[in-house]
C-alpha cells in the first residue's frame, strides 16, 4: 500500500470518527435542535470558507436544490437525535441508499438488480425492527423524523451526482441557509448559558465534528479507493451509538440493535459490491478497447 493511499485512509477514518460524534454532542448540548443546527452551520461555513481558498457560490437551480436538501437534512437529523436514540437516528437515515434505488426505479425507469431488491428488503426489515422498539410518542416521532432525514439525504446525494452541481458550493450555501432561517431560534434560545463545557462541545460540533470532518473526507476520497472509503465510513454508524452509551449511558433496545445491524450490514455490502461491479465493468471496457486497438494495429 502506497504512502498516498495510507494517508487517504487515515483522512477517511478521521472523518468517520468525527461524524460519529454528532449524537453524543447534540444530546449533551441542552439547546433546541434548531439552535444547535444554526450554531453548527455558522462554524461549518467559517471552516469551509477557510479551506475553499476563494469562496464562491453559483446560484444555479441544482446548487440551490442541494443546499435546501442539506439544510433540511441537518434540521431533521438534529431533531431526531433529540427525540429518539442515537442508534435509531443514524440507522433510519441510512435508508438513503434504498430511497435512491426506489427513485431510480420509479422516476428514472431503471430496472432494479437482484442486489438492489435484496438490499431494499433487508433495510426495510431493519427499519421495522427499529420502529417497533420505541412505540412511545416521543420515540416514534423521532423515528419518523429520522426516516424523513433519510429522504432528504438521498435527495442530496442524487443532486450531488449531477454534473451541474458543485457539491462544495452547495454545501456552503446550505450552511448559509441554516444560519439565515434558524438564527431567530439561536438568539432566543432559553436554555443558552455561558457554561464552558456546553460551549466547548458546541464549538467542537461545529468546527471539528462537522466542518473539519467534511474537509478530511474531501482530501481522503481523492487518495483512496471508493470501496475502501465506503468500508471505513461504516465507522460512523457503528461508533455513534457507542459514544452516546459510553458518555451518557443511553442504551437502545434489543430490537433496535437488531435493526441497526441488519441495515448497516445491508448498506455496507451493497456499497462494496456496487463499487466492485463498477471497477470490473471499467476493466472490461478497458480490455475490450485494448484488444480492439491491437487488432487494428495488426491489420
């Protein structure tokens, strides 16, 4: 393994571990989800501007659409963490790949593969287990909000795939939207105090867990293989409920844990196989082209 790839892997690991700390930070901070989302976006926007040498935003329809999806995903995910367990919040957001499969089948009229169908069934089964674990009002509401964040997150990924979208610009615009729309909640936050512990956690959430994590991922993904990155990234959903359990003592139920394992395994295997198929197809195309070229030269 080259030094470049090793460095890339370390950046992906750093990003995944930082992302995984969202649950414990959000649950520790006593502010509302809207106030936390606003503060995190302020810090995130500053971080992006620092690393984007020349910050610029193109107000194209796809950049704006991506920004709104990011804005909604942030609010919904923060709200879900406040209302349900960290395990449920992350596992229900991980329905995004299945939503993308359904979008491709229903909107783009792409016939789903056997792998798509198996993954969809497994993820839906995991979601049913996660939902059935918390039937009380607050927990169930949090589950529905977490599931909604899966839809907006899927929308963000679909939009970012389009060549017309600049992911970094869209991300910066999404943060600015959060600041503009959610600032009233932060300014009138009743639970706000100058408690140094809370402020330190809030600053860590914005500048490191969110801002620096995206920068690390952006650097790492350019230096490592996509299949390796997708495997390493599973550290996020694995560690997220773990940190909450170790720091705050929150323990998800048996059904939620079972659903968590099923969804995580299904999406991880799906991502790995998908990348491998893409690499095999690319190699096959390359081999065919080389053969054709050789034949032409021989002729």
